[in-house]
C-alpha cells in the first residue's frame, strides 16, 4: 500500500484555511436545500442517532456509521444533526438519512412528528439535553469508543435512560467515578463497531508489523494521555531497529491539527523517519484495518489499545505512561497489567524489550484474562447482535413504563 502523507508548507496551510472559511460563508449565505422530512419518512424510522457537534468531532459519529447502516428493519435509523456543515459532511459518508434540525423549535417538531422509539447519543455534547427533553422515546448513550480515559465517564450519564458499555471494566469505571450512578442502567454490549468484517491491511510476507498509534494530548493535562511529545521519537527509533519488521504510524486524527510544539515536532520527526519502504504512514483510513494486521501495538490509554485487545488478544501491547506512576496507571487502566510499560524509566531500553517480546510473548495469558474483564466474554463478531438486542429491549422496557404512567394518570 502506498504511503499516505500530507504535504505541509505555510502557503498550502493558508490556502486550506481560506478555503474552509469561504466554504463556511457560502453555506451561511446560500444554505443547501434538504429533502423535506415528511410524516411518511418519519414513521418508517424507529431510531434516531443525535449528533449536535461540528465537523471537527465528526469522527465520533463516523465510527458508528457502519453499525447504523446495518440496523435491522425493525430498528431503521436516521441521524439528526444541528450543524449545517456536519450535515453536509455526513451526507458524503453515508446513505442513512441525515436530518438537519437547525433550531430547537424544528428539533422538537421533528421529534413530535417522527415519534422515534429510541434516541441514541455518541457523546456528551451539551446540546444533547435539548433532545433529552423529549419524553416519548428511550434515551441511550453509547459513547464513541471504549477507553480508560477519565473523559469516558461523566455525571451526565445520569440523564440517559440507558448507558451502553463494553463490559465489566466500563461498569466498574462508572461506579468508581460517578456518585449515585444507577448500576442497572449500565448495559453491556461489547464493541459493535468492531464487528463489521473489516479486512487487515495487506501483510508483508516476511515481516512482522509494529504499529505506533498515539492518542492526542486532550483538552487539558488531566485528559492528556499521549506518548508522542515525551517518548514518540524514541519509540519510533526503537521500532526501526527491529529485524524483520515493518513499522506503521497511525496517529489520532487530532494530532494532525495539534498546536502543541512538542507534539508537532515529534510528529514531524516520525514522518521524516518513516518516509521509506517498507514502512507506512497512515494519516487517514480505518484504524481497525491497521490493528487487524498488527503483531505488536505501541499506544496509549485510548480506545485504540482496547480495540486491539478485543480484536486481537493474542497481539502484544506496549502501553505508555507519561506520568511514570505504575501504581496509578494499573489502578486507572487494568490493561496495563497485561502490557509492557513505556515510561521515563524504561523508554531507553525499549529496543531490547521489543526484540525480547517479538521472540517470546510472556503476557499472552494475562491479556486473555484482561480481555474477558473488559468485554465480559463477548467475543469479536458477537457484539452487533448483542447491541441491537439491547436497543430492542430498552424500547420494550420504556414502552411498558410509559403505559404504566398512563394507567397511573387515569386512575388519579
């Protein structure tokens, strides 16, 4: 596969910025005309996925699109957006009906007209609370990944009727972090986004694959889990010393727009080091295809690490610890007990540790145990069925509750 790398220079960056500004202005002056949302089309959909954010966060809904597209007939879905630009982008990515509710009044009219039985949320956008005011549907939060980042749990979860989680680890994460959370609303469904039959990147017949997939630096230091600024250069240098191996670099999309000078410098260094065969730079494309073809993953506390554990529990994991605090790391991220840790004390010995792991993986049995904890025994390929069944049951349970409320009101 050809190396995909963006050309970066000041003029091209300026051109892209001006182009985006001009495009946004055009949309404001000449808004696109959308197909009317009629009662007929409304009544044919049972489920709405609500996504209120701008295109910069479109990756959060994008990873759910293949799942939405495979919805069974009795759970036919649409996507509701609040951003015009996001609507335009999503229409390019999926054939699922995308409905732009520009104002709160239009959103409420849409919900009343449609009578959706379930509304599903992939993040905790503040605008979610507008849709939550609609009481006739069951409201389900599914998030946009599974990781041990503190951003994965929020007090906002209490607002939803059901919170779908990957497994027991996610339940424990909520129970430890959110006071008074109702454990009964936490429903285990595995990772349905990973059960879509993706094929691994073409393997090299004679080489093992080491993938470095760092996360971004987060919104603040508490949410900063990236290894790129502290260890990125040494990680890539150690990977390149391994015999009979190729190295793939697959950074989080937001690394490419980072303004952190250390992150930018490390990313630039890695691009320059890997710009030769047989190594690959993958700045775009499906990370799942990369993970399926990976023998050793080097990553951070992120959904990528746990996705790899789910898809390929036989694959070795090297996990970064930017705070060099093993006790805290293992308390926060149980997968650390089944991974080789990269921190300030070990990063200089990384080349030797990689070589040792490539020859003999001593943590395979521990990873299998940890995998069962994270995904409650739901194996790759089984999550989609579990997920759609959980939606159907949530709808049924909610309708029973609504009917009970109606009977109670009539009896008063």
